């Protein structure tokens, strides 16, 4: 109580904290789980694309070097 002046156990016991009903909580969790899954999927896809682009770049550079030689 010393850290928060004027806010004591009496006021804390009267504090009302609204709770979201369980169905809404489950819907929100499912929604966030789906977003998380989609984000991970996109991250993996883009990482794969970057790796393929690097290989393509190296291949093109190699071809140009071979033609120049």
C-alpha cells in the first residue's frame, strides 16, 4: 500500500474488474492462434523464397563469370 498513495485494501476490495465471458475468450484465443499459425507459415514461405533467390543470384553470377572467361 505504501507504493500507491491513497489506494488501500478497502478500495481494492471494491474494485470491479470486468471479465469477458468464456465463449468470447475461446473465440479470441482461436482467432489469435490462427493469426499465429498464418504468420509462421508466411515466415517460412518467405525464408524459403529468399534462399531460392540467393541460389538463383549465385547461379546467374556463375554463368556470367563463365561467359566472361
